């Protein structure tokens, strides 16, 4: 696991996570454990592929050929037992871009789009920036975990045109079980609602849990689902901007493709294309090792914070993001965020950014070397104990 214990100097690399601290937190002396990229180097096969291309020296227009598409098809079959076809694929710079395109292409102004809060912050902008209306189906938090309020979901979907599902869920870390996904699918079919499924964290799953692409449940569900995926979280490739949409329904795919064309988005960049193929074709062993490291990190964070503070950790079932219940501190919103910045000297994601339901929570990114993680926990523990 040496590769996951190496401290990489990320300052002065134009890293948003490390070089934008003053802009984001108004402080330079904090340890960044926020935005969802990793402090780990990408898999060696990816680095070798990119290095070889750099040595080639020519970076002309690059096509997404059959080999790239087959690497995705094979990956989804191997890792998720989901059989798709290459002609279901549409390529995009990122999952958020894909969600914007889906909302723009498949809904109309004033349509209602449902989300399950607290949820990934860009979902709000994806809906509101296109003059659509947000409908909330808040998750129920009890006994240290979250579950779906299906009675409320049934009621809210009556008026919704589309539902943006976060699967696995960011920030609460749920990996939705098959029975939960079947209930979601049944209600979407009942109310004739389109499903836009953000499955960017699909590969980052902990033991005893399994990610199931919701479109894989049935032909009917596949025909009303837009699945957004990417190797960016899995292999730490976010800066290379390469993702894809899986759409079996030809009519929906045609509308989304037309939306991309209108924006002039028809190609990925050379490095992103090559990295995606290399990661999916040769990155499996690296990912399995990463998952072991993250599993150990989760245990460490829970044992440390719950033994030495009154903070409560919502054990993640997927993602490398840990959602922490800070209600015992008696702080909310910006006051809680400032406590973490000024007293703990850590840069975390403030829970209120995911919705009012998160105003007494913080999100910690644990995808970093153990030394960094231990320093972060030490700072948080000291700050909480000093109150």
C-alpha cells in the first residue's frame, strides 16, 4: 500500500483543493479535506499511457473509438453486472455537465424536478439555472443512518417531471439496496417520471454493500433512465474531464445528443479519453487496493472521533466522503464551519451547502494518505475537546 501512503506535494499545482484555500475558506493555514478529489496518484497504467502520449508530442483532435467504448462496456459488465451496448453512450466533460444537458433537453421551464436532500450541492443549480422548480424529498435521519421517505416520495412524484437520484448518495454515503431501488423504479413508472441517475461514485463501495445501476433493474426502467458515470472519482482523474451518459432509450438519447451539439460539445480532450480507456482496462487491481485503504480509513475515523469526542460519524456504505453529525457542538451553519476553520484548522465541506437538513453536519474527504488523515483527526479532536 506504499502508493497510498506517499505524501504528494499538491500546493502550487493549480489545485482547487490545495491552492484555493484563501478564496474558499479565507485562511491559508488549514488542512484541506474537502472537495472530492484524492491526494493519491492515479494508477500507474494511466500514468504510463499519458506519458507515452506526451512523448509522442502531438495533441490533435482525438476520436472516441470502439476500443474506448468497449473498455466502458466491459467495465460495467465486470464490476456491476450491467450489460450495455456501445451505441447507448454519449460522452461529456463531466457528470454535472451531463445533468445540465439532461434537464435542458428533457424537461421544460417551470417543470418540477425532485431531489433527495441533503444532497450534492450542484443539483440545486442544475435545476434552478434552467428555470425549473426544485421539489424536495428529504431523507429520514434516524439511528445513525439515512433512509428514503417513500410515502412522501410517492406524493411528490405526482407533480414531478424528473427525479435526480444520487446513487451512491453524496454526502450521506448510502448505497441504495435493491429493494429500495425497486421501490424508486415502481414509483417513477407509476407517475411517468424520468430518472437522471448520478452514479459517479459507483465503484467506491465498502464491504457488504453492492452498487446496482438502477437502469439495470428492468427494460422499463432502463428506457426512462439517464445514467451519468465517470472514472474521475474512481481513479482520481477529475481534472482530465471525461465522463459519459448511458441511455438505452433512442428518443431520449437523440435529444440529449442534440443538446450537446448545440453547445459545441462533441469531443473529449485527448488526455481524458486515453486516461479513461487505460483506467478501465488496466486499473482494477489499483482500485481494489484503494478500497481496502479507504475501508481502513473509515474504521480509523469512526473509532477516533466517537471515542474521543461526542461527534457521530454516519458510516459510509460508499464514496470516500464521510458525513459527520456535529449536533453535540451546539453550532449550526456558518458558525459550525468557522469552528472547523478557526479552531480545528481543517477545511471541510459545510453541511448546510447540501441543504438545510445538513446545517449541523460536516463532510470530510478521507481519500488521503494515513498521515494526512491522522493529522486532520488530531486537529478536530483537539478543537472539540477544548470547547
